[in-house]
C-alpha cells in the first residue's frame, strides 16, 4: 500500500503545479524512486507517458479557463508554461482537436481529462502465477541499443530494435549463447544514469563475448518471476502494470530498481506470442 500512497502523493504534486513549473525529479523524490523509474512506472500504471498526462491535464484546465474568462489566449498559454503561442496552439489542438480560440465558441466539442487517482478495486480475482528466487549476479551477453529517459520514445525504439534483430543473423547467434539461468532470449532494460540507458537483447551465459556483442552484469538480487502467456509485448506490459498495482502494494516488498528481465523462448524468430516470463528485482520493506 505504501507504494500507491507515495504515487498518489506524487500525483498531488503534479496537480498542484499544473499552472507552474513541474520537476520530474521532485515528483520522483516524492514517489521515493529515481526519475527514470518514476517515469517508467507511471507509464505502466497510467497507460500513458508522464509527459502526455501533464499535457492533457494542462490543456483540460486551459479549455475551462478559455470558456470561463475573458483572459487573452497568450496569457492562458503563459499560465500553463507555454511562452510561444504556436507551441500552445499545437498542444491544445493535439488534445482537443481544435484551436484555442474555438474553445470559446458555443457548441465546440472538447476533451476533458480528469486527474488520475489510485484506489483498490475488486477485479474478479484473476490469478498471477509467480515465484520468488534469490540469484547471484547474472551475466548477460548480447547486443544493445541506447534508449532515453523519455519512455514515450522507448515504446518506439525497443520494438524497432527487436524487428531489426529478428531479421538479422544476430538473433540466432545470441540464441546459441544461452547456457545459464534464466534460459532463453532476454530483453533487459538497464538504467545506470540518465546518459547510460540501454536495452539489451541477450542471453545468460558463461561463454566469451563474441565480436560485435557486449556483456553486462546484473547485481545479485531477489527476483519475483511472473509467468505469462499471449502476445509477447502485450503480456509483458500487462505484467508490469499488475505488478505495480496488484502485487507490489500487498507483498511486503519494494521495487529494487534493478534491470528488469523479459525472458522469451528460443524458437522461430517470427513467433509473436507464447509462454514468457518477467523477472523484477525486489527487496523487503
């Protein structure tokens, strides 16, 4: 429950500063996690990137201001952090589909996005298959691509990286390396600092590093391991959301902020779904 309480307090901070400066670092501090992990976890829980949420909320409030007052559009734009009328116009139209001036016309259709709130709901008791294991450091070897602190960009970068890899000979070369646990083809998101974030397609192995590949060591940790079946991308995203909203709040554990591991079967590279696992490092509260 503590995690949801901290996240709700971070949302309070965002809401209280929609008409001022919002610091991702401060929001993350309130949520008791790093800025990168706050953005990442927010996107899974809320279903949209943090930047989109803030833009939608600001443009919702801006639309109300336009309808209720005679303030100049430029003044309202400035209130919500837009110094350029053009950038405000673009943001407003992306949310509402119309220009800011149109919001003052009677009958104009607009979108209102309410603040996000978190509460516990009875969801039907759908089970989550999991096990908890303590592991020594995990050495992975494979290929990697740089990703960003901007989670929205990563939702495009990572699938494109997988597509390119599956179409190349590198996929089969990585498959040959797998000889340690967890066995399979791994997707690993490794954050070390804002300038050093990578997504790996790799295998756990004790073999030497082939030319053109790189290795990475994941620290010893306690792992909660979830099993899932279905379309790989959708299954993994669902597991992360349920981990944060259904499992973690009642588990007695905290998120350890170590690299997350997706484990896929070594099989036909054209396979888009099946049985997979998600390994998430945790620590006792």
